[in-house]
C-alpha cells in the first residue's frame, strides 16, 4: 500500500492537533485491540453458564412463584 500521498495531510493533521510529540507506536497501541488471556475467557464462560444453569434449576424446580 502506497501512503506517500497521505504524508502531507497527516503532517498537517499532527501540527493542527498538537500530536507532534506523540510517537506512532503510542497511537498504534491505542488503536489495536487488547488481547485477553485465555483464563479470563474460560472463567467468564464458566460463570455465565453456572448462572444460567442455576436460574434454570431454580425456575423449573418450582421454587419460583412467577
């Protein structure tokens, strides 16, 4: 991808918004998504499933008067 034509516009944007002292790596680190650890994903899924299971057991066992 050739981005040489966008360089003057990007430089002007940086000057207008006072972004000269921010490095490219800082900007890119803000844009890229945060990677979550597999442990967090598994524990979140277990908690959601346990809540859904307990809600179903409670509702279907006659403990709910709704």
